[in-house]
C-alpha cells in the first residue's frame, strides 16, 4: 500500500507534470513574472468555468476576502455576520478593517452558518453576511440571499474551500458556489481543490462597478500607473502560480468527482455505525466537493481515535478545535456560550480523514477499518 497522506500533491502533480512544467517554463522564457499573459488567461478561463462576469486574481485567499470587503466600502463599526465554526481568516479581515464581527452558530448537519442564527443577529448596524462554504459544502445560498434582499445587506461568499461546488435553487437552477452573492473570495493554497504551488487567491463578482473598484485596490489603488484613485494594497497573483492554475483548471471537475467518489466509499463503510456520523453526499446537486472529509464522533473518544489513527500511520486533523468566539483575539462580552451550542458540540466531535484526488481503494479500506477497529 502506498503511504497515506492527508493531501497527496506529489501524485497529483506526476499526472500533469508535462503540462505544468511547460506552463512554468513559458513564464521563465518570457520573464513576465507579474501580470503576465498567464494571469490574464487564467482569469478568463476561470470566468468561463464559473459563469461569472469578473474574476480578479490576487495574492492569497485572505487578501481576497479583505479586498472584497474594501471594495464594498464598508465603514468602521458596520456589523458583519459570519460563522463561529471556521478558520480565523474570515473574522480576521473583518477585525482588520475595524468592522464589527458578529459570530453566529452553525447547522449541525451541514456545519455551515445557521439561517435562523443569521436572522436573530441582524440589527440596524448590520451591513453584510459572510457565509463560509465549509469543508467544500455549499451553504444555503437561496435562504441567505433572501434574507440579504429583505434587509438590504451585502453577501460576501467565503469560497476558499468549495470551488467547483454547485448550489441548487428551488426552481431547479444551479449556480457555482462563489457566484451568487454580491462578491466572493477564494484561495488557491496548495491543498485546496484547485491549488497552486505557493499562495494565490481571487475575487469573483458580477457587478461591473465593484469589479472596477477591486481591480484598483489589488494594485495599490492604480488604474493608470502612478495615479492612485482609491486606497489599495499590493496583492497580485504571480504568473508562475497562474500558469500552474491554468494547467490544473481543466481537471477541476475531475478532481471534484474523485473526492466525491472517495467520500462515498468512506461513508458506505461507516454507515450505521453507532459512534460515527458521516457527511451526507448529494448526488443531485453536487453541493459538496469535499475539501475535507469530516466525521462527527459521538459518545466516543474523538481524541483517542485521533491518536489511534496516527499510531497506525494515518494522518488526520481536527478542523477546528477552538471556536472563534473563544479565541483570545476575538473575545467579546456580547458572546454567550448558550448562543453557540452546535459549534461547542462540533469542536469536541469533528475529525477529518485524508481526502484528496489520489486516494485508492486499498487506502480507504485501511483507513475505514482502522477507524472502526478503535470502537471494538
């Protein structure tokens, strides 16, 4: 059996090495390292894939989220609602811009932001909602957009983990996660479903005026060289990373299908187990592309299972062990523990197993058997 890895980037690279190497060599030959033709080609190709009018590449996913908020012109003190159960980058940029983060609980089944919690958190100061498509599963964007429209709020999708996922609406239509809100951000960190070989990110929007503003922000506020029309930052996707992403983009749906196939096999092995709650898989709408495959361990020793897996040579991880409302940087007297029952439950139960495009049946069988072995 091949060595099991949390993410097997080497095996993925080996399959597309010739294409990736040729794309990188083109950058080296032309020496257009910043804003080269590869960046523009990737931008257009991703716009076409997503069905979105504007893709603005940038340096990383955290920058993408911050720049999206900057583009909307949010002011210090404006309240921004987001999920308590996610990576810190989401709340980090809200705080950096001197906005007021409003953390709310999540749904137990899909682990995404709770619709009812959003409704309860809205005040006259609320200006935006940031749903996070956690672990590759699209949030309930139809309900979120309905709330936003009723209250005249912006929706900023944090799509760092779910590029390629589809959202299905009640009228039968589908849209890609990241193309539904007013603006969206994504990350191309190497372990993402579409990852480069360094840092990278992008912002998506269908709003022409907002796209124009954001294009200035990512480049020091310039539209014409040395003319600074808006307050900006230095956040550009370099040409080598764009070349890698261009080589990988045609395989994104294939990568997603491979992850979904691995998830089905995982979940079939765990079906009916009294201590294991596996993620659901929606074959109809492809709403989950499994950036992570995350179990809930109930009435069991989650931490003991983690050590058992590590002892058996199986990498695993806990995303996320501490709620954002309990993090030292984001403590706030407004938050009460009783407001976060699901998040507080999840941080004690979740464990993520290896998930990537190169998992084979032998590895999945060994992983699932080792998990079940722990509970005997």
